[in-house]
């Protein structure tokens, strides 16, 4: 899924961060390191990059993207309880992670706390289902296959996109100078079946599916494959992706 869903937005976000010329950068919810790799490539060699995630195995995957000696520190950390001193970073960045945080406001407050005065906070979220057919179709498929207690994972990544409430949350956390950008990308998917399989097996949805009796994961993959072809066309499928980038400053 990385090249289709995340790579282009990581390129954009790393460029936004590098234009600020920060020398101390913290990434939260780094996952498998797609953005981390691009940040390290875009930042000055002398800049310090710290990549964190709540899941150590994900960080191990991210670490494998780097050669020995590259200036990246990996550390397990909860974005809502960061183990860093006040004012220790010039930029805090997060790609497609905040939607999964149980306490989003606390994560904003923590970003504010660890930023130095004048530091920048940048993060991206997916826009709503209506702008991201792949997420809506996946949710519709599992809802149709599990009419009683359907898996809810495919709601979560697309659940934090309303701009005004997020602006209010950032202001309440103490941020100023808010900037918002809506980004749309069209990606070609050469193998729809592979994409459908990845979108079922490559995230926590698979745990929710296997925990419910009566429908095999392969059936979910097949139904999603059919739904994607029906709405988005045959291979190479052209998939419209839309994300929102927020940038704010600590006074």
C-alpha cells in the first residue's frame, strides 16, 4: 500500500518540513518509516531526526530502511505522553497517524510542549470517505458482509477531517498561524487484486474480521476487489486520494 497511498503525501510533507530548515525534528507515529526516509533525505545532514511510534515492531521495519551511521534515532513513544523535555524540537511532524490516537487533544498539547518557541507542528490526515473511495468501499464491503456488529476499522482513518474543529483544537492547545492545504492525488493501481488484499490484510481490519465468525478474509478481499473494479475501473485502476495537511506554530 505504501507506494499507492502514502509515498506522494510523504514527499509533500517532507518538502514542507525541509523548507523550515529545522535542526531538531520529531516524527510521531512513524510506522514503517515511509515519511522518515524522506525526511532524512530532505533535511540538512546536521539536522537531528527522532522517529517514534507506539509499536516497536513497526519501528524495526522503519529502521531497516536506513544504513548504519545515518543520523536517525528510533524510540518507542506514545504521542500523547512523549518522553522528551520541553522545547526540545524545532518541528514535530506526523503523517496519517493522529486519526488513530485515542486522545487527540493530548497529542496536540504534547507536540506544543516539546516544541521550542517558534517551532512548527505539521500533520496530515485523510479527508472524508466521500473523497477517498477506497476507504468508503472497504467500509461498505465489511458492513455488507457483517450486517451484525461489522468491523469498524475502515471508519477510523477517515474520521478526523473536519477542518474547523481541528483548527479549534490546535488553538486550544496554544498554536497560532494555522495553515491548511487540501491535497488530491490520482494514483494508478496496476494490480487491483493485490491492492485489495493489502488493504484487508495490511492493517488492523484483519484482526476485526478474523475475530468474527462466518466470513473468511479471502471473501472480504474478493468483494473489495469487485467493488473497486465496479466503481474505479479496471486495471490500471485510477484511484483518487485526498488528504489534508495542517501546519501551525508555537508562539
